[in-house]
C-alpha cells in the first residue's frame, strides 16, 4: 500500500464565505457526500443523515433562517443525527453521535477542498425552521450545515494558536518538542 | 493551485486495535498533531488542547482506565476542550467546542493514515482518572483519545449504510441520485 502525506491538503483548506457563480459537477458532489459516510463511527452506528440541498430557492430559504450562512453557495449539505440510531447508547449516545457527525463533516470539507470546492461549516441556524423547510422528521436533528461552492478567492490562513501552546507531552503543561 | 482528489485516503482509513512493535518517528508524530491544529473552529476560538502520550508506562496507566483502548499503541493523543476558550459562547459554546475537537480528531486520523500510521478514536475512558494521570486542570476536559501505531494489518472496510439510505435531496426522504 502506497501512502502519501496529505498535510498540505489539511492545511490548505479554508472556510469560504464568498462563492462564484459556477456549478459543482454532480459527480463531485457525490464524492463529497460519500466522503462523509467514511468517517469513523462509535460501535459503527453511523448515526448520520445528509441532506444535499442544490435547489436555488431552497438554499435561499435556508439562508433566511441561518445567520451563520454567508455568500451564495451552490449547494448545502445539512448534516443530521438520527436519534433512532444512537438512543440505545444512553446519555453518551448523543454525544458520540455528534462527534461522529463532526468527523463526517470534516471528511466532507477536506474532500471538497481536494476537488477545488470551497466550504464553510455553519452551526448558527434555526434548527426548527430548517427541520420544517426540509421536512426532517422529529427523531432527526440537523447539527451542522456545510456550504459548498467555488470560492471567489482562497483566503490567507487564519491565525492559529502555536503548537507549543496547544500541544503537551505526557502531562498537561509540559511542552512538546517537535 | 493544483488540487488532488483524496477520496481514496478518506476511504482507506481504518480504526486499528492491534499494533506492531515499531516506533513512530517523532517528525511524523509532529505532523499528525499539527494536522489537528488546522481543523475549522467556530469563531476561530480553537478550544482544543492536545496531550501527546508516548511514555510507555503512562500509556499503560491510561489503558487501565480506558475500556475502549485496545492493543499496544506507540502513542496516544488525548484531545481536550478548554472551557476558558469557549465559555463566552454560552450554552452553544461547549457543543461547538466538541465539534471543533472532533474535526481536529479526524484531521489527526487522516494525517496519520496518510503517513501509514494506524489510529482509533476512543470515547470510552474514565475522564476523572485520565485528568488525574495527566495533571489536566479543572477547566480542561478530555473528550477523545486517539491511539496511534503501525497496524498488524489493515482490516477490511466496515459495513456502511448505503448512500441511497443516508443521502437525501432537497428534502428528507427524497432520494439523491448520484
């Protein structure tokens, strides 16, 4: 098996909030959503549901109830967790489902970037309104919206806390020497 | 900017629970933890802290309090969220911090795989005991442990719910045609 370091892909991804007027090929959209399905999942429960929104009018409606959604993306992927899948997991169930769904979201954003498609994760939206718009049943909860489209530009990297501040070795507060 | 589809990397990653006795080069461990720092973060808060555990005795101690930790990994990355970073975010703050940390975890596991290193995300561990072992302060909460090492083999892919079951188009229950 040949391995290839993808750190440049992970570091290159940016959150995109301005998009140009160019369609995403359907086969790329399919690859992007397929990436989500391959996230790890606690006990392989796979609590996720993905709603692809590519209808322009529906995107506009979702934007109206989503303060965190900027620009004119060509598609949205609404990431949901399905309570019927995780409720047997007890109090930890929903937490692990949220983690699974977030890992799926990261797969989606990295795969998008690797195809030249910009994305942004959005947590600030009216859940009840989105549920009603997309006819999401009671036991399914939208937790993140990923906007997708070609960026008008790739922004500079955001400032990041330095490694020496966030990475510790064998105990908290002991510096990690890279 | 040249883009390269990484879907094979995303689909190739596996959760690994048996490791061979081979050290991870320090420069690879550094790349793996650096990948975590480049996850998206709501309002760029970066609520994460990463504790790299490579001391064999400490790994053994963490194993004793972590029912979900299998095999003999060469390193652990304990992913924490720092309440001091997210508490101004109100009730949504911790939730978004958990999502950020989970996306960082996925970056870590994908980067590891891309370097040939196996990993497994572990949510089943005694948080209080891990806090005590690693001298984690009160306001910092370990949420996931990632085990790392070279696998004794790459397992077959786990069964996944088919795309036509988990992907919906423009409304829940309406099939997405790939």
